[in-house]
């Protein structure tokens, strides 16, 4: 058994999928690979995600230490920016591989 942040996983693949699995987490990480984005920019890049789901997934990714949320309060309006942490950056090769595989599927098997 593997332990990560108080949760137990039966194997390393289960741990990975527990952290980045689901419909939206990997998509969010994909969009944050190259740049910091504000909430609305993320929302526009994923038009079919609901606001509630996006908020919950961002919160989960932040709790797992993969993304950081920076709030700028110096002058209105409030600005919130999301970016990958150093820990989140370790997922870039995996996310690129997942994206490349998706491109391959569309190209060869559609």
C-alpha cells in the first residue's frame, strides 16, 4: 500500500489516477503547463465544464499541491491566477504523453 496525503492506494498507478484522474483535472493541468491563467481564462478554454466543477477541481488540485492560487488584492477588481507548482511541473511529461496519445487516436483510429 502506498500513502499520499492521508490516503492509501494499492499501487503507483492507482495513486497517480487518484491525483490526476477524472474528467477535468488533467485538462486543467494541460492548460496550465505553459502559462499562468485566471479563472475566466480557464473557464473559456473548457467551455463544457460547469463553474462548480471547475472550482471543485481547482481546489482539489491545490490541496494536492499541484497548482497554486495567487490572489492579487492590491487594487480592485480582485485578480486570481492559477499556475503549476514545482510538484505540478513534474507531471508535464505525463500530460504531454497523454495529449500526444489523444492526437494519435484521432489521427489513426477515428
